[in-house]
């Protein structure tokens, strides 16, 4: 049995690993819903982060990046939902710093070891009196049983909390990874509205942890698309407190591959949950492009299909219109020869050499009417490949986003 096959996956949560506590409370930012979460490590932990590549970054993103550059470690993550603290100018930066300072003071730790995240409506100032009272309440409610409540407190338009975890061995020691995420709309990660928090009791050198997280994100959250929008607040954070007692993992050790595989699988599990819980989603679709000139071309073609509103609305209506798919491939920027393109739905050929393969519309309709299906495209240009998980676009998506602020 390989080391990778001994990894066991479970529902997880950020308090599953040893040495972490959490809380999720109502601060009054949102009407009668939990809206603040706190995660705390028992000791200073190696910290890694991956952030939105949107040029417009929220104040908490900038603060987290600054704190990680300074200390490369952390002990706490304070999160609010209901307000993104984005495009709020110098006051927004000061408010994010105040959240770190008050959390640090309440926990008796250096504010530089506190990471801050926010999610919600862009452009509104934080209600700092509610935030400050919420931080105090969160500290008072910290506990090992608080992981699930924390997962609920970071939700915005999510309909369900999202948690995942893994158990494995590193250096002969039992290791646990626990994680939670939020995200349902504004999902087209490019790093990586989406927030992900991961904890582990494994010991890793900080550079090894950052590399593992970057790889995991690239193969999970960067391969999902709900609506084509990239948030100002996308953040993935990982804390490793080392309490499992394994020898600190470096990139040169075989254990790094084992840990990275487990971390990637946990992130993929959460990424799948995000797509399935996408705003108004009725169908989940896996897009695979093979035979591209290179991987970059394959990605262009796959993302073009996944973000096309004409394609996504046809899926919602179970309309057997493969013409929209081949059209999206054609304008994707990938090099294509129309007479070489093949398209398959759940393995059934719909297009061969750029023209109809004769698959009956009723059979294609039956495939697209399912809650999950796969579309595979072969460009016959080379060996490049790429896959992405996406969804349909429904009437409910329009309704949700037509009155988001009300």
C-alpha cells in the first residue's frame, strides 16, 4: 500500500486537528444570522496564504499579505460576513487593522499574528461597534466544538456550510487536516465571493507549507467557475501548528508529496461543494479539453466553455445545442482546426471532425437533463489538457443577484 492510499477523508472542520479552537457568533452585521467566526491555534503556527489576483483588493486581503510577509506565522483568524470591507479607502485599512488589534488584545497575542478576512457587499464601511462586540463574543465562545458554527458564520449566499478533512501519517505520526469554505457566487478564482480556512497539526517548514497550498489551490479552487466573476476578497489561509510531533516537512522530503496530495484532495472536496452550492445551480458540469497544442490552450478552451452564458443557460434548459459549445471553443483564443474538433457528452459523440456525429437530440437532451454530466473536447492539435468544474446559469441566479444588497 502506498503512503497516498493510506489517506482517509472525512467531513472535517477547522477544529478537527489537535490544538485548534473556533467560534461562530451573531454580531448583528446580518439580520439574525451568524456573521463572525474566529479560529485560534494553541501556539504560534506556520502560516501560508493564497489571495485574489484582482487588482482591486479588499482591505483585509492587503492586511493579511502584510502580516504574512512580516511574520510568516499566525495564531488566529478573525472573519466577518455581511460586509466585504472592499473599496473603503484608508478607513477600511484602519478598520481591518483594528480587527486584528482587538482580537490580539483579547487573546493576549501579537496583532501581527492575527489574520483578518471579510466577505459580503463591496463599498460599505464596516459597522465597527458591532464588529468589536462580535470579536469579544467570539473569544468568549471559543471551543473545540466551535468548528461547525464557524463554518456557518462565514456564509453569505451559501445555502449549506462546507467542511472537509483528512487523516494521514507523516514521519510515523498521525496527522489531521481540517478545513472550511464559503462561496456560491462571484466564483471564477484566479489565485483563488470565496474564503477557505485550513488547519493542520502537522509540522511543516513555512516555505514547504506555502508551496503545498499553492499547488493545492491551483488544482482545486482555480479549476471551478460559477459565474465568471473574480472577487476582491478571495483568500485561502492555512495554519500548521506542528503539535502532531512529526519531523518538520521540507519540500525535499517524500512526506511533502503525501501532505500535498491530502491537502489538494481536501481542497478539491470543498471546491466541488462550492460549485454544487452555486447561486441558483441546478446542474454541475465537468469540462475536459484534450489534444490541445499545449496546456495553456486547453485551459483557454475549457474556461471559454465554462464561462459562456449562452452555454450555461442552454444547460439550464437541457437544450441539446452543442453548437454553443463549439462556438465557445472557436473564440477561446486556443489554436483550433474546425475540421478536427470532437465533442463528447458523457462519452457519447456529439461532434466528430467539426460536424454532427449524429447523436439524436433526444438522447443528448436526456444527458443534459441530468444533475451532473461531463463534456469532453478533443482538439487533435497536441498533448495539452485541462479540466474545470462549472455549472448552469438559472433564473434563480438572476433573482439572487438582482437584489443582493436588499
